[in-house]
C-alpha cells in the first residue's frame, strides 16, 4: 500500500498561499489595495474589514483612493488606516480618504527584507510542522502493519521530495519579492 500525500500537498499549498498573501500585504512603495486587506474599521458599533465599508482603487502609482459607501465613516476609515501602522500617509477630503505610499529609503527597504525573511521562516516552520505530522502517521501505519518497512522508506523519500519542492517554491517567492523591494 502506498502512502497518500494528497492532504499533505494541500496543506503545503496553503502555506505557499499564506506566504503570498503576507507578501502582498506589505508596503513596497507602490500603491496596492491588498496592503489594506487587514485593516479593520469601527462601523456602527462593530469592527469590520475596510473592504466591507468602502471601495479601494488605485489613483496613481503612489496613491490609493478609499471611497466609503457612507460618507459619515470617512473619519473612522482614516483613523483605522492610520492606527494599522502600515507606514502610510492618510489624508481625507469630502469624498473619501487618500492613502499615500511614501518613497522607500534604503533603511526602510532593508527592514522590509528582514520582514520578508521572517515571513519566509514562518512558512518554513509551518512546512516542518506538517512534515512531522505526516512522518508520525507513516510510522504509526508501519507499526499497525498497514505499511511495510520498504514502503515506509519510500514514503520518507517521497515526503522529502515534496518538502524540497515546497521549500524551493517558498524561496522563489521570497527572492521575487526581495527583488521588488530592493528595486
């Protein structure tokens, strides 16, 4: 009986998607609506995602326009973006909020690369955690007699191939984003 890695591959894919999402939310000096995905706005007594209270569009390469559906929420939206600590400048006018992305300095770029590395390490840790779960399952199945010793070692080799491929993919995401940040 061969060991089934389908669930493991799905979990590894989720880790890759997590890393991509984390990277897309970082301010790299270019206006990107995804940077505001994590912003929560106080709206009628509850905290809701910004995208549920306003539309976000790109005004120019360094500016986003946040147009609330209810003009009374402009101040709440401005406050939420400012308090999200994203390193963005916020200015409101009568029709909404302008979010300005500052020019990145060398120091800021280096800090961003450090954050990118931290996110990469989080993803690698998640992959290792998943590997441990699968390996324990393989060993358990061998003890129960559902896998032979040869099948166990074949599963170990296959597991390592999947891990190497996943780490290569995560590393490629990091390098691509690092090039974007460093310009």
